[in-house]
């Protein structure tokens, strides 16, 4: 008698498992889908995306990482690609689309080799070798710059904004960016360091992008609490208070029975006394400006105004911290403790009308390394997109200064890199050679996409670019506006080296990681279960496919 062999279940019910080539195919497909989504936004002629979230809020953007974050991608390997964009954002602040598009192309080319039975581990090894070599090549071709090369820094800033919502005012905004960064940069013997927290970006809807300004100091989105307070205080001595200048509400439901009118006025008098005492402590400290993180009682406002003190209430915690650093004040949590030693100093605290609303400018701070960029623009969507573009350009200028090395863009650096990588491939033998070649070909996706997005013929342009590079024109790139091959350096399309080194290494790493996966085991509800579209990430209809 033969016994029936019972199947053995090692996974809980509802889990799914995809193995071998199927797992690889599904992962690659998902990764490619993510890359395809952002591909059309690459470069100055890239299009924007409109993303509508569950509650109907819309975001219109051209920024790779923003698009991917807003999309709420769930498929696991697609999520890994989104991580590439996030790493790029954290490390440089720009180049997120480049990194993702590159990762997608590396996997696409890997798929072709997998179909030709090249083993995934050989491929992964080849990619790692290519990545290492690419870093070396990029460092060799990069150009050294100094902090005095203001024109180059301005070009870097403008390159980051080309094709974004900020483009119309890019000269003006680039001036602001370069000024802000130079203002807070610290020069020491080990080079230049910039603390990006010293540059605050505030947004205020209204006016036009051209009204965007750089304020040497801190801008608070707050007005003075009482109209009788002076609008401007010179030689400000600032108290930062993190407790309410109010009578505390009784915590328990105590009932106070008032049986006769005298008792009521007595009660009010008592309150007034407490508030007067609070204001007296402030007066005694010598402060002429009070910035309070909590509320300020009406009566206290009145007394403060009478004492010639300028006050704002409900100041954001992050602003309080920035103020503490900029003015060397210490934030006081218990008002009774306040004394002269806690006060910060600034040349002037002033209420300024910006558009229809009042804001408080704290200028001439004790620590001059505090600047605010106040972004203006017609609507909230404009202001938000300008902020994203400014973030990118700020990241680029900071990175260029820190590392002191830059390259030209417009596809020039990628063509040169691909050319050198092919030379390296020739020195190898066997299947790794194929992998390095595939890597080199993948890099060319950047100029190809720049051309494609500009409505140019990608094959013609790449052929022309390659011919120029063979003639040692290392910065030959594509002018997406005229469709011609130009010297990208002379055209002012300049980017920090780090954008490229980071994009190449993160893309290579994620590609290697995805290639090594041959088994996807997913619990139910993990988002990894095969979907109708073969494991593609969930995305709004009509996006990228
Ligand atoms: P990312 O998110 O990768 O920064 P972008 O949409 O900002 O994507 O596009 C960056 C690409 O556009 C880079 O390859 C850069 O060299 C290229 N680029 C920027 N300005 C120009 C220009 N004026 N002409 C051609 N290419 C440009
Ligand atoms: Mg960019």
C-alpha cells in the first residue's frame, strides 16, 4: 500500500511565495515601473506631475523624491527604489530623478543578461566593479572649485532650478541661494562646512517669486500681540519664554462661589496682581522683546505694551530653537527664573508687512550665521514648488562647496563616464565584462532621457555626443533648448560631483540587492502578494505607464 504524501505547509495561511526567475522578473518589473514614472520629469524639459491624495489635496511637482513619496508605493522592491531617491535627497538634496532612472535602467539591462543565462551573482559582482570604477572616473574628471568661484556656484544653483516652477526667477533665486550659503559657510583648515540649519526657508503666499528675499536674521510668521507696542525695537534684548504668561486654569473642576460683588472684583484684582508680577519679572530682567511659545493673557499684553516691550505669542518650537542659537538666548521654562543672563541680543526686532500679513523680523543677530529665505509666490502650490527647487539648489551649492569638486551636466558627464567604463570593460574577461558593459550602457539613459523629454531623437543625439567625446570634448552635452551638442561647461550647466557619485552608487547598490533576491516570501496584507499587473507598484491611473 502506498501512502499519500501530505503537502507540508511551512508558511501561515494567506502568505505568498514567488521564487527563482519569477521573483526576479517581478522585482525588476516593479523597479522599472517606478523609474518609468519619474523618467518623464527629468531635465529642463521634463514634465510635472499632479498628485492628488486621499483627502483631495494636490501637489504639482517635478521633484523625483516628492513624487515617489506622495505616491505611497507599496510593492517591496519598488519601495527599495524609492529609498534610493530618499538617500539621494538626504545626502545631496538633488539628483533624485537621476538616481531612480539609473537604478531602473541598470535593472533593465540586467534582465537582458539574465535572459542570456548570466548568473545574477556574476551580474551583481560586475555591477559592483563598475560602480567602484565609476567613482574613480568621476573623481578624475571633476573640476576643483573654490568658495570664491561665485559665478560657478551661481551656475550650479541655476542648473538645479532650470525647468522647475522657480525657473522664471532663477537668476534672482540663485543670487539669494549663493549669498545665503556663503553667509553661513564656515571656513577652516579642513575645508568648508555649512550647517544647513543656519539657513531657514519661510514661505508666505502673495506677491511674486521675484519678491523672494534674503533676510539676514530670522523671520517669524507672527505679529506683535498688541497694537500699542512699538513696531520696531532697536538693540533688542530678547527673552525666550516657554511657558504661558497667563493665569493657569484650575486643573480640577473647582467651583468658586461668589456671593457678593466685592468678592468678584477682589478675584479680578488678584488675577491682575499675578499677571503684573509676571510682567514685572520680565521688566526686571531688562528684556525689551518677549517671544513666548505659549499664550499671553490680554491683561499681560496690555502691561507689556505699557512697559515698552514688544511681544509675540505662540511662536513655533523650531523657531524658538533657531532664535536661541541666533541670539544666544536661553529658553526659559519657568518665568520666575528669568534674569538678564537668559536674554539674547539682536540689532533690531521689527514688525514688517509682507503682503497682507505682518511678520516679525529679528535682524542683526549676535550670531550672524542665521539667515532666512522668505519665499513668495502667487499661490500655495507655486510657493511649495519654489521651495522644493530652492532646497535642491541649496543642497547643490552646499555640496559643491564642501567637496570642492564639480562636473558639467546636460548628459556630458554621463557620456564621458560610459566611455571610460567601456574601456575598463575591455580590460576584463568573461561574463563580468558583459556586466560592466551593461552598466556603461545604462549610464547613457540620462542623456537619452534628456533628449527624449525635449522631443529630440535620442539615438541621433547620443551618437553625436559620443563622437564629440571621442574627440576629447569631455563636456559635450545636449542643449535641450536648441537640440544641438554644446560644451555644457561653457553653457553654465554645472552640478556638484556628489550628485553623480551618489546617484551612481545608490543605483548600483539597489540593483545589486534586487538582483540577489530569488525568493519573495510575503505575509498576507504585506503588499507583496502578486497583483493583477504582475507585481507592479500601485499608482494612480495614467501615471508613467
Ligand atoms: P534630478 O531630480 O535628477 O535633479 P532634474 O529634473 O533636476 O532631475 O534634471 C537634472 C538633469 O537635467 C541633469 O542631468 C542636468 O545635467 C540636466 N540639466 C539641467 N539644466 C540643463 C540645461 N540647461 N541643459 C541641459 N541639461 C540640463
Ligand atoms: Mg535636479
